[in-house]
C-alpha cells in the first residue's frame, strides 16, 4: 500500500547475455487495463544497461505517485530500441500487483482531483501588478 503523492523506490534486478546491453522500462496500468504511463532508462536518456560479468545489475526508479487512489499494476521489461519511441522487448516480468494507492477522500483534502496530478504552480496577482 502507498498513499497518493508518495514517492516509491523500485529496484529491478536483471542479468544480460554476455556482451549485450539494453534498457529497462516500466509500464503502469490502472484497474481498467489502461496504460497510465510507460517510461524507462531509454526515454530518460540513460546509457544502455548491462550486467557485464557480474551475476546481476540493478536499475533503480523513483516514482512519484501523482495518481488518484485505486489499484494499479506494473510491468518491467528489458529490451533494445529499434527506432524513436519503439523497441524490441527481450524479457519482461509480467504484470505485478496490485499496487494499492490510498487516500481518505472523506476526511482529508486531496492534493488534486482527477486521474493524476499535473505539476502546476499558482500565485495570486493583484490588479495593481497587472496594470504596471
């Protein structure tokens, strides 16, 4: 269980074939089987990942849960890009979950309403400032 707006840290342990390098991605879907987000080391501009001669390597993701309360599933994949925004999947975890995001909508003011929270800033501007 996690609360809306929490940040979670996920470590993905993986092993690649000798001399192989690729990227780790994750996809998050909601209980209606809709993809909410998909990203990974390639889209984030990181170098290709390899376990080299070690028994395994670790990719670590920090995810801000700016999502409405509900049930979600995650899938992690290892693959190689083939062109912009597309790639060849080599292996994946299958769907893991549910990840239960909670919020007391009756007792606490929510930080946002809707499916997800956008990074928004706001300030009040007086009419005097507008006429300058």
